[in-house]
């Protein structure tokens, strides 16, 4: 039978005890087969799956970028930095792979709720069925102050892995930040806005649109499954995403991994450091971790969208069952 979702009375998706914080329409099933609340849950679930799957690659990439300088503050060749990162992982592969995972998982709520909230909320209020580029811009700018503290804690956990062989405790990071009125938690917010904008536009908006195109052109014959078209779309978007965001990622690492007890590195100083790296080692200096970033982006985007699509389909099936 053909089901129409925009007729009244419209069934409600499962409501939480905190539902009074939202308008009733937040729980009404829309033309896409799910409510905005269920859509948010699908995005958060996909993000959690992505976070667990890509954490080892995320940790390794940070170390490759962080070790651009030796303990004396001298810029070293990219190959030397890769060697240092490899040595750190060989010394404690499990610890290094899991470093920063708990802050990232907690960050699925602290980071993703504001980001997806602004993204999906903007789309909902302007009547977009699928988030567009305007929603991505709104989400990237408005969510940055909420996201940045989690990203800093994550990077600080790994910042001294070479010296101590273990992740820095979150409590210690927060105590050091508290001594400066928690201002260190907002280091790197400016490059994060650019990074978040590229992530939202390419990852959250561009990739699903590209997947639909690939599915239309190649999947219609049945030769490619939904997962395969998802992987193809991620493989196309990821190199573009990494080229755009890698320098911004470097700026974040420079600004967020120095000692919280010492003087902060501002955006201008970080750009100057990046420029010095490029002057000494060319494009390989500014694009440290590029190859790893592309591999990470493909894995991350694929895991995120596969998880999101699976959960969305589960919600749709649940809603259809209720209508029957």
C-alpha cells in the first residue's frame, strides 16, 4: 500500500521526557518518512559508529602533524615526523589507537548535537527536506564554540604520548584549563570554523548528493549496491575535502597541542609556522598527513553514512509499521 506521511492525524515518533523543549512538529513524521527527532538520532548514531571505526587513523594523523617539530622546537622533514609517529605507535599500539576515543565518543553529543542541531534545525525551519549549503554554513559557524573544547581535549590527550607513553588524563587537562578560566579550551576556534564549514558542505551535504547521482547512474543497473555507491561517493569527495581541510587541521594541531600552562599560539603565529614549514619543505610541509587524511576521510564518511542510512531505514520501517 502507498503511505502518505503529511496527512493528519500524523503519528508521533517516540518522544523523550525532554520533549517539552521542542515544538510538536519536531516529532511529526515528515515526507521523508522520519521525524526531525529520529533524523537527529540517526545522524548521532552514524557519528558514533564513525568515531569508533576511525579513531586509530585519527590518532596517527595527529601525531604525524604534531611531530613536525622535534622536542627542541625545530621543524623536521615529513619523513622524520612519520618515523616518530610510527615509533610511538609501535611502542604502545593499543594505547595510541584508543587515545582520545572517550572524549570523542562523549563529543558525539557535545559536538554533534550542536552541529547537527543547527544543520537539521535550519533545514527544518526553512522547509528543506535535505540539508543544503546554507544550512551547512549556519551549522559550521554557530557550532564551533561548542565543538572546540572537545577537540582540544582530544588532541591534548595525545600531545605528550611520546614523552609519557600514555594519554594525558582528562581531569588534568581540565584543571590546567581552569587555572586560566577555561580560556585554553577555545584555542583553535577560528581554523575550526573553516574546517567545520568544509566538513559540513562536503561531508554532510555534498557526499549524500553525490551518492544519489552515482546510484542513479551506476546503481540503476543493479551492478552496485547502496554500500558500494556510498564508498564511491566517499572516495570522490574525500580527496577534495582533505586538500581543503589539511592546512586547517595543521593550524588546529599547532594551536591546540602546545602546553596549556604556557602562552597560547594565536592564529597568526600558527599561519606563520605553517608558512615556515612550507618554505623549508615545500608542499609536503604544508600537507603533512595528506595521504593518511584521505584514507581516514574515506573510512569516516563511509562509516558515518552507512550507519546513518541504516538507522534512518530502521526508523522508517518502525513508522510504517505503526501506520499499518
